[in-house]
């Protein structure tokens, strides 16, 4: 028996998810921890009878619960121009919304 999974699209990024998974998606400012979110753009629903969308599967949706906000790894951007006395160093950490997948419908 195959495990139920889906490939969802959120802001032009695709994620393979199964019930119970925790996924980091691009930050959604308007979502509070504990809120429920529904992903309607489902590209693939896998399992015993896989269905592939063109581009999305009709009537399929994935529900998830917002866990909180997480930070990605630190990225250090350093710019250096030789013989110009020019150096610049900036740190950056992307912020993500962490969601826990609750169910796949359709």
C-alpha cells in the first residue's frame, strides 16, 4: 500500500507533503500560529490511485495548521573591490512560515 502524498504549489514553489509533515513555506504575514490554511493548487495526488493535474488536480486540496515562524540559515553577503578600499558585509536570514499538514482531500 502506497502512502498518501501530494505535491502542492505555493508562490511558484512546489512541496511534496504527506499528512503529519512539517513544511517551511515562504512567509505569510497574515497567518497566526494555530490558524488553518488550505492549499488549492495541488499538482499531484499520490497513493494507490495517483492523479496528475494539468496543471492542477480538480477538486483536490490540502489542509494545514500554522505552527509558527521559523528562520532559515544565515547567508553572509560580502562584497570586496580590490584596491578601492571598498568592503561591505551584510548578514541575512530568510523567514518562513512553518505548517503541519493535516489532511489531503480529493
